[in-house]
């Protein structure tokens, strides 16, 4: 009889599988990856993988949900430590860009989530939820800035939030495809300048 595995060990294996899948999808791409590839990256048996997930798609979806939750929680904690709404937006612009290897890995996979969502209503729903969370947080920060007099009162917070995300996601894509770091840094500074000027001119 196989030894019983504790709930903690089961959860640790599940997390390990998801992180291994991230490594695999980042290196090979979702479409080119197979369950056998994930098995090799995880150093677990194929049976172990299927004990936790029914398919490659299910792994993909759970990975997206896990990373989305982690990103929202981490960002919310960091932004809560900053008092000024404008400084929160500046921090978000500068610190959320995927300079680090780990962020680049996830963003490569996230771009495939975007593409895959056209064929999967479930993935599309998850992406919409993720965007709504981030969009709502940005809008809330802008509205706080208006109440405190840091941001122009006549700005449409929803339109400004949409502008923020259009600029933000464009910078992310440049970072992921290996855009020259000096040019990337210049783009980030320009994004910050354009956004802050738009929000504060004659505030």
C-alpha cells in the first residue's frame, strides 16, 4: 500500500506542478508543450500529474488563477503603504514592469493566455475578471487623488484608468519581447510623464 500523503504535502506538490508548468510554458510555449514535458520539468510521475489536473488546459487555467491572485494581493499590500494616490500610480508604473526573470516568464505565458482566450470562454472569463480587478483598483486610486486635490476633478476616472492600462500593457509587451533596456527605461519615463501631466495639469 502506498504511504498516505498529508494535505500539506498534497498542496506542496500541486504548487510545485504549477510552478513547473510555468517554467515549461515559458520555455516552450503553451501550444508546443505537452503533459509529458510538464512531467519532465516537475520530476514527478505522469500519474501524479493526473492526480491533480485532468489536462494541460486545466493546468494552464489553474496557473492563471494562481498568478492573478498572487499579483493582486502583492500589489494591494504594497500600494497600501503609499499615502499619495499619484505616488501609487508612479510606483505601479515603475515597479510592475517585468525586469526580473520571474516576471518575464509569467508575462510570456500571460501573452499566450490572451491569445488562447479567443478559443476558451473559461480563460476569457478569468482574464476579464483579472482586468476588472486591476482596472477597478486603478480607477479607485484616481478617484482618491481627485478627492485629495492631487488629480484634476474633471478627469473621467474610468477613461483615465483605461489610458493607464493601454500604456501599461504596451510597455509589458516591449519588456517581454526583449526590447532594449535603455529604450524600455525611456518608454517608462515617457509613460509616467504623459500620464501624470494628463492627470495633474492645472489640478
